């Protein structure tokens, strides 16, 4: 079939058809469905993840910590749906900053440690190219250490760094 003989859909997208009548192709149908669903979720989720993160930081800057946490938790939950571990880490950092402002330094340290662990495992990701990262530098960590003491800080840091992505997300959403 020549290039001019190719039949295109109106939106020029590639269409894949795997017969639903053959039982021996069940695994192939599921693989195609999973592959299509993952890119669609990731592509469609990008503007929402950016918006929720930005809204969370804006509410935090305005002093509305409850609204900030709400936007950040919504975005954090969405990172699981689209399978974006690096964005999850940035949401954990932002929630840590909110926890610090809510006078919960132990939670802040745990979330920061979990975020660092995720970033070390999965790389820097893309979200920080669109929005500023929440404060997470050495000065922030030193202030948190001063608030809970060396032993409390080390316990919280060790716990947060060892819980893994799924448990960190669950803890942050509590």
C-alpha cells in the first residue's frame, strides 16, 4: 500500500484494533489498553498537576494553610494515578513546608526525608521547570532540627527516608 493509500482518521491519530472475539488475544488487548491509558493520563494530568501545585503554594503564601494542604493533597493523589513519582516528591516537599508552618516539625522532617529519598531514586522530574519548589534547603532543615531536637530530627529523618513512595503518599494524605 503506497503512502497515499493510507486511510487517516479526521484527527490524524493512530488507531489500534485488537480483535475482541479471539480469547487468545486477551493479554494483548489488556497490554494495548494499559499502554494507551498511561500516556493519556500522564499527558492530560500535566496541566492539572502544575495548577494544583501552584494553587497550593499561592494559598500557603496567603496564609491559608488548610486550603494549601487541600490543593497539595489533591495533586499528590493525582501523582499516583498518573504514575509520576518525581512530582510526588515535589508535592511531599510542599506539604512538608505547610506542616512546618502548622507547627508540626516532625511531620515536616518526615515528608522532606521521604521526598529526598524519592528524588534520589527517580531523578529530578519536570514539575520544577514550571513552578518553584517549596523551601527544602539546609536552613529549613536546621530550623526544623532546632524545633524538635537532634534525636527527634534523626528519628523523623530516618523514618521518612525509609518508608517508600506508597507509604509516604499515604502518610502525607492523612
